[in-house]
C-alpha cells in the first residue's frame, strides 16, 4: 500500500519534529539540475534552511542558493524507505 501525501500530512500533524523532503530545481528544461534532501525540522522554513545547508555542506551543491524552484513537503513512508509487506509475509 502506497502512502499518499494526505496520509503523510495526517501522520505528521501531531509530531513536534517532522521529516521533510526539500527539492531544488534550477536551469532550463533541457539542462535542468535537481537535488533532494531529507531533513528533520519543526517548520517548513527551518526545513528549507536545513535542506540548503545539507546540499551546500554535504553534497557540495552551491547552486541550490539560486535554485529557480524549491519545494518543501512532509515525507511519506516511501520517502523514508519503507516498503509494503503483504500480510502473509514477503515483499509485495
């Protein structure tokens, strides 16, 4: 079973610190750069700042500062690496 974004939003609603996916996009369509960070933060603003920090320090992607688009969303189970296992056992 795949977790939808609405289900992820409901899951994280009462948590103080949440897991966020921060995605950066820059450049023209035919030569687009993309980067993604998975961070923990209390708000979207802090998640964005943590994503930029992660990309610059760890991934050496300094271009994220001038990214044309940045999206921040709550992480789904799939983003966290979870896989569905059927009730009888084994991967679905």
